[in-house]
C-alpha cells in the first residue's frame, strides 16, 4: 500500500481525484498545484492538512512556495505514520 492510499479524510479514504492530485504534486510540485492542495485533509484524527504536515517536518512556520517532493513525502509519512 502506497503512502497516498494510507491518507484519510474525515469521510474515509481520499477520493480518486484527491489521490491523483497528491500524486501529481509529489511527481512535479508547482505553486498553483500546491495552492490547491495545501488544505487537503490527509489524516482525520487528529485532523492534519497537507500544509500542517509540511510545516511540521520542515520546521518553517510559513510555507511560501511549493515544497520539494522529498519534503512532501516526509510530510505524508509524518501524517499517516
């Protein structure tokens, strides 16, 4: 099971559309896609958004640009681990 399949929102597994969105962001992060994805809930309890997870692993209080794929992957692992 891949890291994206382990992400859940309050309603259960992420929709296919949201899984594809995260996959695209991991493959090729860009600012516009990051802006659309930063609020995605990737863990239901406790509630964790993608941006919250990135902030936790990067140690930066503000994320101004799209994170690199390695940071995004670490954030997903942080959230679902």
